C-alpha cells in the first residue's frame, strides 16, 4: 500500500504540474518504490475511465455500450498502463535519460488523476445539460488540447529534453494507447 502522506503529495504534485510548476516534480516519490506505488493512480483512474466512456457517449448523443465490452476495455486500459513504461525504457536509453525515467513516469502516472478528472467534469451530465452540443464539443476539444500540453510539459521537464522530443513522447504514448485499444476492438469482433 501507499502511505497517505505520499498519496497526498502525489495528488498535490499532479495539481501543481497542471499549473505548469516545474518544482512540482519534487513532491513525488521518484524511486523504484514510488514508481510501483504510482500505479495506485491506475486503480483509481480505471473505473473513472470506464465512467468517462459512458459520459462521453451520453454527451455526444450516442448510447454507451455496456455488457461484454467493459471487461475488455479495462483490460486494454491495464495493458496500456503497463506497455507504455516498458516502451519508455528503450526510449530513455536512446535519449540517454535513464536517470530521469522515474521522475517522468511517476509524474505521468499521477497526472492521470487530473486528466480524467478534467474530462469527467467536461462530460458530466451537468455540463451536457448546460452547454449546447456544439459548444460541448469545443470545450471537450479544448480539454484534450490542454491535456496534451500537460503531458508535453511532464515529458519535457521530467525527462529534461527538448520541446520537440517531448512532442514525440506524447505522440508515442498516444500511439501505444491507440494500438492497444485498436487490438482490443478487433478482439470484440
């Protein structure tokens, strides 16, 4: 388990990173033990991600597919959470940034709390009731853009790399996620 103080520091660090505060990295446990503990964020985010898929489907006027799909979706979520750090081990070696791996991965893992929280807020039933569908799509696109910049900041500062390389890391994360979820979708057919 994770000590309450470490959890509190991690959440506070993720919120400070959301304000683009480079000192926020100092609030995380950036050790091997802290890396494994940061997967507590996945345990929290996984069910929220499932809820988010229902909220997005509802907000866009579609019907969320419940039933047999959700276990496969959660499995794909778990595979992505495990696959990306494995891929990043090769990337940090290639970038000569192995010494920054835990700094980056711990912050990225905990940042998912902020990312999913923002998307849940944007696609909440209250937001759907208050905003017309066209404006809700614009707000949703803005939230996604913010999240991409947030991840870029974490990659740039966490790995101490150039902005262009940080863009490549964000694209790599998106690509790994897309590949995992595409494979899961093929499994449903």
